[in-house]
C-alpha cells in the first residue's frame, strides 16, 4: 500500500490550498513536499544506507526551498501563513 494515496493528497490540497483539487498553488505543493519529506526522513532513520532515497530527499528539500523562496518574493503574507501552518523554521 502506498503512503501517499489520492485521498491523502486531496486532504492536503483541501487543508492548505483553496480546494481539494487545487494542485498548482505554491501552498499545496509545499504541503505535499513537506509530507513526502517527513515520510522519507522516517524511512531513512530505519534504512541508513538507502542512498537513492537520500538523494530523492535532498531533491525534495531543494524543490520545497525553491517554492518557499518564490512565495516569499511574490506574497510575503502567504509565505508567513504556510510557514506557520506547517511549522517550518528557517
């Protein structure tokens, strides 16, 4: 069974985006990246030598950082809201 089901995605998009089908907003993408990052981090705690997953995790962190930087540049209030909602710290 997959850890990221369609229902879980809809839940994330509904919670952080404007609707359950809002897949393109930066907030939705950042929330999805954060969920996946947390999952991969837990996986790597159990499987320290899984270097493919380690590389995927680093790429996801980079994507999330790039999205956060974009959102910060475009709309600082939305940036602050998503950072607070996801409990991300710089």
